[in-house]
C-alpha cells in the first residue's frame, strides 16, 4: 500500500468515540514561574541588555555600540540587573529551605 494514495481514516483503537467533539483542554501550569515573572517586570531595554550580555556574551563596550547607549548607562543597568537577580535567587532559596527544629 502506498501512503500517498491510501484514504485517510480513523487512526487509533476502535474503542475511542467517533464523535467530533473533543473535551480535552490544555491546562495552564500550576506552579509559580518565578523566572517568567522576573522577565515580565523588566523593560524591553533591560531584556535586550540581559540577552546581549549573558546569552550572546557581549562586553559592555559592545552593548554600548550596538544599542547606541552611553557606556555608564549600560554598566549601571548590568549592575542593577545582577543585583535584582542575586536578590531574587537569595529570597527564593530562603523560602524553599525546610525549617528544621528539634521539637
């Protein structure tokens, strides 16, 4: 049988209902997406600087040239974003550690 000329039909076990209504729905993730929340609160420029500096491995000088920003602005933004990320990681570590007691 040639696949190109075979008729399309029902694929799967015959016990599945043949009606066309499908009650399956995708469920949203139930966990708190902290990384997505972090990036959603950043401006477009901050996201671009993060991507260029950490993902593309560009130096602050290269970012300064590519984005036509002042060198001091690029350096301040990188420093501020590092501080925000560091604080976010520290706060998530504190809340995820189990509290141990001797009681």
